[in-house]
């Protein structure tokens, strides 16, 4: 159960007294009001029908006096609505011109009032001129004023019992508008919930869009036995899906119960407050959703104490490692009197050493552990733990695993060098250098890992990358050619992940360059590809595994988020169309990098050619 209340506004068709409307709305629990900027019936003619005269000045005020509210209330309690009669994409030139001038008049008024959000209706896929007007206005304003594009969740015609009515995909209306507007980040969605509930795949696609509000009419509610408004089960489940995006609500329509509008708000707030509690990953990752992070480079850089601490908070990962080590020890001949030599390479502050000691204790096996770590700060911690906790059973080696020359061979090599894409923190290169420590029958934990890719629609991530341009240093497109670690939240996986690269340890072939061509098939709805989501899974020992793949992720494991490989330009993909991506893992003497290219449904440039924007240092 959540302690945070629902944010909900009250919609008005017309407001004779704004101060009274705000006061009454507040008494009912509403947080803001949604009002017309100009009276919805006030149509203005800037050009007469014959085109002969242009309206220049009038003495009548356009709308209410801004002095009716303090500026602070305009800025925090009001959402402005564009007049419903405007049709800037009309085929009639006079209607189009008058609508365009009236639209700019209302948008300039909203700027003057410092209204934070303007609600703009989108009634069809014919929106070329509307996009031009909005983009032109966005170029004029210096504030962070947002525009909520008011779109029906499903085409209203889909609820009509009419065989001649071809319903449209309202997502396509929105997709065209935002594409025409060059993915302007100040444009987001206010989806109107209708009687029809979309299919699962259509809903998943909407959940990948920047939905800021849901508009819901009192007509959707039914009365329970006590006369209070409730929603049908299908609509309850629909709202619960959007709760994860922390959307706001706008209630429209008249009250249909004696209990008043307050009962509608109370019901919506009840649904919100009783939504399911986040799991351990959800609780841990709060604040990281859709937050772009540069991948770690632990081989080139020394991690700080805080970073180690964050990773050590994952009990699931180390329980799995302990189980894997236990299984290995049980498989060794218990009649052998010699010690089992375990080398923990990249020991950090010692969580894997601790897991190995626990496994040895449970299996009653004699072990000798070498903790190899290159980070001098972490070595201090290891030596203190060796002195205070572990004793002589553990020997700390302050050295890069690739340079160490041990006097004994290991039965078991244990490491946690995997990144969000499996090999992106150079586990293959590190373990290639360390596998010479192993005996002929020695074992590596992990012994195998694979990376996966999936096409992704993520407009929020794409907008965030757009804002990274000022950080470009190596190449003018560096922000589009850098993979980011991110917890995917407001995103839509277009097609299930497919395996990309695989590595096994120990191995004879030390060539870690890879190439993969993956072919995906889009589902029944059109989509926009903004990049590719990367995942990995690994086999530690026998059947003991770890995974961040959505369909088989290890429950409650918090150590890894997926990785995101962006595209410079979003690609539109039709329903049931093919998607083909090429992925390379390249290397030189000092660097490893990825390159990627899309060839279907359209061709992209090769991203990060030669590692010009992003690379991992050896």
C-alpha cells in the first residue's frame, strides 16, 4: 500500500468564477482545475469569409482578468485548455487561418499567465499544421511549459455498432504529431479513457509513451449498492497499469450520485493507495527508473566504497554464488585430503570470499582462498577482513589478475565481472588472463554467459539523450553512440529478446571479437524503434544461474539494470514487419567497443564506428 495520495484535477467546460471553482474543487479533494483559456463558445474571426478584411483590434477583453488569481495559483493550480472549435488542419483556408491565429493567441495568453500545462486536443491523424504551430510556439518560449496532447486511448468509433465505421489507431495520431515535432520533449500525453479497453499489446505500447495524465469521465462509473461510484473490473485493471507511471488524473463530467464529486475522487484515490506494493527490485530502484547511467569501467577505473556497498546489498546474487560453490565442493571427492584451492579474482571488498567460506563451512570441505584485487582501496578492506574475520585460510593478493603469477594452481576460479550486457565490463579479457591459474580439471564460476538484444520503443529515454548534447566531447553524435545502463520503465519492448553473444570459460580460443545479425518480427501493432535493450544471463555452475532477461529474471536480484543502445534517428516499423540489426564487439590492444546498425525496416548509419564515441579501456 502506498502512502502517497493520488493527484487528480477537476475538468470544467466553462468557469464563471474561477476562484470559487478552485475552492470547491479543493473541498472535494482535487489538486488542480482544468479550464478553457478562453470561453469555448467565443469564436473569433481574424479573416472574413471573403478574405477581404483582417481583424486588427477589438475593445472587448479576450477572457477573464488574470488578477482573479494570484500568480502562484495560476502557476500551480491551473491546467489550460485550448478552445475545442479550433481546427488548424481544416481544408477550408479561412477556418484554418482563423484557427491558427486563435491558437497562437491562446498559447501566448497561457505564457502570460505562467500556466505550467496546456491541454491540446488531437482529434485525427491529420495534424501537420497543428504540429507546425506547436513546434513554432515551443521555439518562442523559454519556460518549461508543457503540452499535454489530449488523445483518446482507443478510437471512439470502435465502440459504435457500425460495420461501416473503420476504427483508427489513435497511437498513430500521436506518433505522427510527435514525429512532425521532432520528438519535442515538452509534448506528452493526456489519454482519455473510453468504454472500450485496448488489447494487451496496445496497452503495453501506450505504457511505453510519455503519458502524464488520464482523462476519465463520470459516465464510465457505475453505482454500487450503497450509491457510490465504482469502475468495472476491466477499467480498474487498466488504471492499475498506468499507476506505475505516476500519472495524474482529470475527472470530467457531471456527478451522477448524491454523494457528489468527492466520492469519485475518493474512489480513484482508494484504487491508487491500494495498488500492489513494489518488489525488492522496485523498492531498491526507485529513483533510477529511466535514469541514464554510463556503464562502469572497473578494469580501467577503481570503484569507490559507495559503489561496492550498493552492489553488496544484493543478497540474492551472493546466495546464488554460495550455492554454486557448494555444488562444486560437493562434486569434489571428499576422500581427498588436500585443500581445495579457490581463487576469487576481482574480489572487491570480499563478498565472494565470504560466500566461498560459507559454502566450505556447509560442505565441511577444507579450502584455501586467494582474494585477488587490483584496487588499492578495496585491498585495504580485504586485509582488514582477513585479519579480523577470515584468518590464514584467506590470502589477499594486491595485483591485476592478468599480471599475477601464482605458485599454485586453482581448483576453482570465482569472479563477478559481468556487466548489464554480460561482457561489457570485460569479463572475457579478464578471465582469459586468469584461466592459466586453473588446474587441468579446474572450473570457472561462472562458466558461461550470453548477451541478448531486443528492439525498444522508449521516447522518454530518447528525449533524455537529446539533452546530453552538451556533454559531447569525442564526436558530435556521441550521445547517440553511447550505451547506457538504465532501469527500463516507461518503455515498450517491441519483440522478445534474442541471443547475441556467448562466452565460455575456461576456453582455448581467446578471440573475443564477435558479430551477430538478429532478425526480429514486429507484432500486430505499429511501433517506433528508439534503440535496443540489452540483457544477459549466466550459468554459474551446473544449473545454478542468474538472469536479467524479462521472462526469466532472477527474482529480487538488484545488481544489474539492462543496457540501452540508442539510435540516432527513431525508425518507424509497421505491424508484422521485419526488424534486422547487426551488432559487433570489436577490440584493439587498449580498447573494446560495440558497433551497431539497423538494415530493416530501414537503413541506419553504423553507430560508434571505430569506437569513436564510446569504448571500454583494457
